[in-house]
C-alpha cells in the first residue's frame, strides 16, 4: 500500500514526504528535516556547498527566533532539533532558504528548472525521552548513513559542541539511557 501511495503522490506531482504541519500541539520542540528531491545529493555535491549551507541554515532559524538544540547536514538532507514558538514562520523561512539555494545551485550546476528540495517536514517531540533520543539520532545520522565511523568524524554537525558541553561521560550516559532502537528506520525509503 505504501508503494501505491508514493506512486500516486508522484503522479500528482505532490511531495513524496509531505505530512501535514499541525499547529496547536502541546509542544514547541520539533525535529525539522529538509530532504533533497528524490534523495539526490545536491546539497553535498561539494564540501564547499555544505560549508556555505550550514551558516545559512542557522541564520534561517535565528531570524524566526527558533533555538537550535542539535543539527546535522548530510549530502542529501539535514536534521535540526529546535524549539520554536512559531512553526509556520519557521517552515516559511526554510522554504525561502530552499528556494534561494535551489536557484544558486541550479545556476552553478547548469541545471535550471531542477527541483532541489522537498518541503521541510516536522516531527513534534512527545516527551523528554523523545528529545534525548532525537539528539542521539541527529548526531548519529552520519554514522547511520555510512559517511563516517564516529560522530566526531563528521564536520557538518553539532556533535562537537554537544560533546564539549555535555562531556564524553554524560554523552555516553545519554546514549545508553535513550537508545535509538528503530528510531528513523524507514524514513529514507
């Protein structure tokens, strides 16, 4: 059934990963994910592109007064754990970021008209345990996708700041206390 739904969404030119953005939830903490169209590594076409994208991503969150708790940028997607009082404003600002980066990258890549991004998706945090498991998930993402063997080997992530702030012993305790389990399995299918 999942394959049928994806095929129908594709046929209707709707985003494959386009859950509704609910407002009025009992949280202000969200995992925000931006994914390149069809998981193509457009964002990571060059390390320099990712270097330039990271401060633009941070600026987008700052402009709408959203607090970033954990983040990771990969060649074909990014994750940001955030606290925001205005989710619609944040998503609108990320839409502008996606539009401007698409325009720039398509010019550089001589690919005018190419779709670079799906719209950003949000996942509401349901508990403190969900938040800590999400921190672990975000920092572990480069390892999960096989880019590096250790969190600290990936330069486009808040893992270094997290380890400096928490310390290795506390980070290890949080890793054990809030394991990933099947967190994120199937998200990239």
